[in-house]
C-alpha cells in the first residue's frame, strides 16, 4: 500500500487479487470503472437522493392540500426553483469543464503552469480564477478534477474560492450594481483574492489528507477507452453527484427566505461589526449565485459598505448549497472544517479591505 492525497492505494503488482477487489469496492462507491474494466453505476443512495429531492416536495404539497396554495408556500416554491434554475447552467458548465480537464488535458500541463513549490502555486491558482467565468457550483467539480490531475489540493482550493468571486462576469455585475463606485469592485476583488490565498496557505499548513474523501476517479488517460468516452463518464458522474446536493441546498435557502421576517434584518443594521457578521450569515443562508449577489447587496441600503462587501465576499465561497456540494464531493469532514475557516477569513478580509477602501 502507498499513501496518496486521496487515501491509500494498492501498489502495482502487490496482491493483484486484493488490489482488484479494493479497486472494485472503490469503483462501487464512486460510480466509475473498476480494475476489471467494468463501469460501475452510481451508488444507490445517489439515485435515492435525486429522486427524493424531486418527489418529496411535490408529495408534501399534495398532502398539505390547501396550505400548498398559501402565499408562504408559493414564495418557498418560487425561491427554491429560482435558485435551482439559476445555478444549474453554471453547474452544467463546471461539470463539462471538469470532464474535459480529466479526459483531454495532460497532467504535464498543470506541472508546467504552476510553480513546483505549493506555497507559490497557491497565489497563482488564486489569480487564475480571475480569467474563468463561473459560479460556486461550477468550481467544486473543477477543483476536484484539478486534484485528480496532480494539482496540489491547497492550490485547487484557492482556485475553488477565487473563481466564483473574482471572474470578469461577477466583477462586471458588481460594477453595474454599484454605479459610480469603482472602489466597491476593487474591494471585492482584493478581499476575495486575499481570502482565497490565505485559505490555500492555511490548508497547506494545517490540512490533512484524511479529511478528504478518496473521490478522485483516476489520473491520466485510460488505455482501451476513447477520450470522449472518458469525458462522457466523468461528466455523468460529476453532474449526478452534485445536482442532488444543489437541490437540497436550494430547499434550505428557500426555507430561510420564507421563515425569517424582514424586521429581523433591520435590527442588525445599526451596529457595524454585528451588521458585518449578520450579512455574512445571510449570504450563507440565502445561497444567491455570485453573478447575482451584487444586486441583492446593493439593495441592502441600510447596511454599511463593509457589511455589504462581506455579503459579496462570503456568499460565493460559503453558502448552503456550496457546503452541500463540497460535502458530496470531498466529504463532510472537509466541508465542515474548510467552510468554517473560510467564513472567519472572509469576514476578517472584508472588514480589513472595507475599512481601507470603502
């Protein structure tokens, strides 16, 4: 056995039968090809998750009868559907990109583009997020694929955080939402990049491979199979895996939108630090896509600019649907630790950058 970032892997030629059996078990857990070349189906609980996410809300509405026509329930359905529809195209983009990276991009490309030292690779990966449009739903499968292609996890996680927060689409939307205030765009760029790089370095120093689920499918091109077939299987696996968690996150965000009264928002607007913490928590619960969150932040006129900046920095990095997607892709141990640390770093970065630029 040898230890890798994704877990323990049998050595080539050491116990072929046991290695094949272990590979088949791993394949059964991840819905991929086993050692015998047979493509395994996605595990049954993923199918149940997707079916439940699609059927249970409808069954509840049917059983509840008239209450399903109440304004609160109609608002819940609208918000849940809006979040899901808004995020699905970007999730689709991310899984397509993930499958393409896994099937078509040679591993040597990443070793050439990124510095050999992981500490230097982290800021390079963070800046790379500036040039790739996408939202948080797309960044999770892409980061998973990058790790599978040999990119250090610290650099992949820096890219995961920066890509949905500082890409051209998001920055343009922020400029439109805050006309005449270019300092808000600059503050969002600086605070988001700072958070992504700091989190990458923190993972490099304190992260543990055992916190990551052994979810990497394979690295390199598989002999006997076309690259297009690899692309199809990788895309199918990633999309089905993440879509169910996206729906669950959307349902949780819709519940918060309906359950919390508007008067609660006004209570926290007066205190500077309390307003920053409150809008950071609100960003996590609302789970608004990064391409649209600037418009919602601009509407929160009762809060300070630093608090609205925190809303825009925290939201693309940590929200309900993103935590669910990370848990489904990397494991709950990773999602809990990484999300909690990211919130703290993002809030401190927003307060620091906001105090200087806004």
